[in-house]
C-alpha cells in the first residue's frame, strides 16, 4: 500500500522543516532552559508543521518520545491514568524524555476535569511537555495559557509551499508545470498538509485539467486570524475578503472590531478607525431601513480596509484579541428586562389594559407591592424579589433627596 504524501514526506529532522526558523529557535530555547511547572504550546493553523517540529526535536535530541492525542483523553481519569505515569517515570534507556500532547482542541468544555487535570500534571512534570493546538485563545484554555509558554506558528508562505511541492514532484518522478503547482499553493492557503493532499490527487489522476476545477477550499478562518490581518497588515491585497471564511455575520464582526480597536490603535489612528466603524454602522442602518442589501459591500469595506487603513504602520505584535463585552451586557440587560416584561404582562391582564400602557405605568408596581397584589398577579418569587429590590432603591433615593440643598 502506497503511503500518503503527507506521511511519506513528513519532516524526519529539523533540517527538513522549511519556513519555521524562528519557531524552531524558540522551541530550542525553551527545551534548553525548561522551566519547571510550565509547558510549551505551539498554536497555529493546521498544516503548519506543529506536530512535525515536536517529533523532529525528539529525534534530533535523541529523546524518548511519549506521544498522545488529547481527543482520546477527554476526561480526568483517562488523562491521569495515561499521562501521570509518563511525567514521573524516567526513560527506560536513561535517555531524555519529551512528552507531546497533540490536538489539544479535542478537549471540549464538556470533558469533566480534563483541563484542570492537565494543568495539575504540568505543575508536577519533570520532563518538558509540548502541546499543539489550532486555536489556544479559546476561552476554555484561559487557565492553561497561564501555565504555558505560547509560541505562535504562522501559516507557511506561498514560496515555501511551492518549493516543497517542486521537490516532491522531482522525487516522485513527475513533472508538473509551475502554473498548476501555483494553483495548488493558492488553494492551500498556507496549509502544507492540504497542498500535499491536493498534489497526491493530481498525481493519481494524472490530469492537470482536474486541478482547474478545484474550488476554493472552505477552510474556516478564525476571527482571531482575520482581526490580526486587519489590524496588523494594511498592505494585504485580500483585505476586503478577509471576513469571507469566518462563518460570522458582519454585525457580529463589528462588535469584535469595536472591542479590539483601543488595544491596537492610538492617537489619530484610533480616531480614523472609529470613523470607519461608525461609517460601517451607518450602512448597516441603511440596509435595515431600505432593505437594500447591496450596502453590505460598503459595510464590509469599512470594517476591513477602512479599519486597516487607519494607520500606515505594519505591526508584528502577537496579541490576544478580546471577545465582545457588549454581547454579554446585552444578554444581562435582556435577562433583567425579561423579569420586568413578565410582570408587566400579568399586570396588563389583571387590569384589562394593553401591555404598552401597562409598561408606562410599571413604575408604580414597586410602590404598591404587597401580599394581596402578589396573589392577584400570581407573581413568582423571582418577580417579587425584583419588585422589592426596585422599591428599596426608590426609598433610598427619596431619603437621599431630603439631604440635597
């Protein structure tokens, strides 16, 4: 059986890994100094060589490798049974040991005790632990991040992927023109694994025309990656299409942009960014009022190129982007208003009036609340507590007014 190209040409040594020199240097520094009670996280998109680099380090440094997949160790008991012995026992041949936990994204929020147990084991380990993840900035990893050094692994550049494909074609005794290989590179979007899979399909079919029918791979781009491009690379030629693959509507994207503008820009750049954000919001309003969806083009433009062009500087800082706090505030407000609306609905029914009129008179309810009123309105305990809290606030406010001059 023929090996898949992704396995056949997996880097066997660090010298075989292309385009990740900075990451390799950072990993080497961590392993040499290995601070106890800390692990190393390699975070980045699929197909960037995270696992290959860890395996190559183990081979080149002649370490005994203990490898496990996080998706197979979802709960505390499994993690403790498999990983706990590995962090305590010395190598069988008295060699150095390296522990690799691959695909940490596989530990979900429903996995009981998985992440807390991993953090506890990191604090006890005598050997370096390397963890790979596609997106370590998810909320569920917040505690894990504090116990780890994080190295961002970026997508491979097009020329790196192109040269690797040329080399593979040469070794496989297949001659493919540069135009066909460039199309594979374009479709890969920085994913070496995807590029090799596409090349294998091409080699097996033996038909270059097949590659022309490839549609753009729907590789969901993280909102974090999109924001990084918008804020840090104003020269990106694809900036106006950066949100296309985030699977998120523009209104939600606007909240993400709004939340993170202050952490990226300052001074005149901050002002320009907010002007672009407000202009995007104007077009959002026009879309709803006029039902003219063509305005989404302009809304998208000001949320992408407009924000990005607020400064001409190209940043290279590694930032952790925040989730929109306004969504939480809206949810809390809705939860609070839900109690008020349910009380008003009962009040309107009992008094034979419209809900609109009942809402206008609702300010009186905290003042007239008593046992009889509760029974007539059939109030629940949470609704009664809501009205009592409101009445307490009104009484305090009236007392304070007496002391005003």
